[in-house]
C-alpha cells in the first residue's frame, strides 16, 4: 500500500542535548571536551493514502537540503519509527549516528529544509527548519578545531591593536558597535543598518507567539511560491486555525485569485468565516467529506435563518440560487431566483404511520399548468344553489379566465350541473328541472394568477447550465424494490 506521511513540526527543538559532559584534564592544554551528540527533536503524523493513521513500525528517511526543491541532500538518516494508535510519532534526528547531526550544517546562515520520505516512496514536501536547530553550533563554541580555549594564546584587545602605529605588524580594525534597544519579550528587528529595535512579534502567555499590527492591510503576509500551503495549522487538542474579528469585519477571510463585485454588496457584519472569488467557475467556499458532513450550520434564534442563499441575477428569471444534486443517481433539485422549485425526482410529504414505526411518502399531484384548487360543500333548495367563492382564494387565481367546477351530489337526484360561472361565484342546478333539496360537494380548479400562459415550460437550458452531464440528470423511472411495488 502506498503510504503518505503527513507531518507537522511540533518542536524543532528545544534545543540540543549536547553539553559538556566532562573535561578529562581541566588545565591540560591538549584536553578535549567529551560531548553528547547534538540531536533535534521532530514530531509528525504518519497516515496511509486514505488518511488513516499507521500504528505499526515504518521506516522513514530524513534528509536535509539547502533549498525547498531540487538539489542533493546535505545529510541523510533513516530510522525505524513506531507511531501511536493515532499515527503520531516523535524522533530525534541524528540519534542513529555516532556524532549526531553535523554542526557545520547550521553555520552558513542559510535556511535548511527537511524532507521526510517513507522507504521506497516519494519524498513529502520539504519543511523549513526554524532558527532553533542553528543553536547546535553552540556545542562547538567551547572548542576551536576540537581543542579547548586554554590551548591557544589570547590575541591583543581591539583597543591595543588600534593603538599600534601605521605599518606596524598586527594592525586591526574593530567592527562598528551595535546600538539600540527593544521591549522585553519582543523579537528583535533591525531598525537601521547598525541599530536594533523591537518587531511586532512577542512571546505570549502559554508559549504562544503573538503578532500585533496597526495598519489597514495585513498583520501577517506569507508568500508560498511552491505547491504547498502558505499557512497551515494543526490542533491536536484544539482548533487548527482560529479567527476573531470586530463588529465590522470577518474572523477569517479567504479570497480566490481576485475579489468579486458581489463582495461590496454584502452588508451582514460581523462574519466568522468569509470566502470570496471573482474568478469564472471558482468557488468562494468549498467543503468536502468522505464519511462526514461537508457543511453544517447551527442556529438558536427563532426569527433568523440558519442558512441564507441569494443570487442577484437580473437578466434571467430562471437563474439558480440553490442546486442539490446526487452524483451517482443523477437526481437534481433547483431553486431559482423566481422562487420556483424544480426537481427531476418527485416532491412528497413523509408521514408517520403504524404509531410511528414506519414513515411513508405521499406524493404531490403534478400538472402541465399551474393550477390551484379548492373544495367545499353546498345545499340545493328546490333544485338550485348559488356558491360564493372564498374571497382569499379568489385573490390567488384568475377567475376571469375559465375555471373548472366538479360536483358530487350527496343523495339521489337527477344529476347536477353548473348553470353559470362568474369571477366570484357559480350557480348549481338539478338536471331536468329537478327540485331536490339535498347537499352536494364541489371541487374548483383555477389557474394561478400570473402564471396563466405557462404550460410545460422548457427547462432544458436551465439544467444544462448547471454543468452536469446529461447522463447524470435523471428523468427516468427510479429502481424500486419488489416489496414497494404496488400489487
């Protein structure tokens, strides 16, 4: 199985296990300090290709490079690593070598990049080593060429050398002094070419690194020129990335390539997470999941929606606002800017039966036109009755056009018929001049007001614009198990 190691530098350490162990002859000019080999602690997570942790022993090769990509490794070490049940592991780089890590790797002042590779597999993207490993060179500061300082004669002081006359042997020039100061706990930064000051970064409580910015652009701006992430966060017990904002901003804001025009039209503030893009075919926010929920929203207020979607399309009354699609079965439901809900499947209500033990679907009646219907009862008196249409129902339909009335007598009669229809009422008579006094039921079907001329509207273009293959837009019969087929 092809494996992948997903790693995070938990500490790049805490330095250095090497200090002076013993000095065999303290006052002997030739004595040398015996030292514990210099090591660096590295922690990561080992996952297989599906993202599941690897709990068994695996071989991992660690390599140091001068650059983020390409080049030959400056140092290589392979260790057998035993992750825990969650795939987490911790190693000490250099522990398999007699002398540990070579200290001269960290003396050039250039960045060092660490590559991690499962044996026989592709090396993972390299990780930049932070400043702590460069403290390894401090081990070598106690000696010069492996010999203690007592083996050498002290050189003249800078002031003494400077006092020598021109042309005399041993003349020297002193380095310019470094001035300046800073706030305690803050990282130093060059204020001028020869003066130090404080940077915006400081050591916060609990071991955190804090950054304070006072501008209208960015507090932290990171450029990633490779294929990796500019900023990544891993929270083993808390949030990987946390954002918090004031009342007029967003806690986390992400922009895909370019900003959208729609961004300036949104008035909702504050915002927890904001995703935006002006790129054609792009997405402001994307969520993916294999065995979980890609997007989840929760709300605890009665008059505010948990989710709201808006499309400001002004040229196409069928422009989609929300689309739900089944990738395997091809079912698609679309809600457009006109408020129409269109589904390739059925629309139904699910009702509990058998005391709640089962739930069954009751399907909506579909028609080629927009019909509204109403039901009621009336009473024949001497073979005649006048029925007034309910006033609210009349406002929803166009009764100026022809509408349909279906009659059912609730007793023996010669038959009933509609003699006359107006916009607000209709008259019922008994056939053959009958004079029966009996009750009857009626059903009225009328066209929805504003939709009178729509019949079998063609939605082909609207669904094709969703970018779904024809084979994935199902309109045919759905497979039904034998137990559900009507007998």
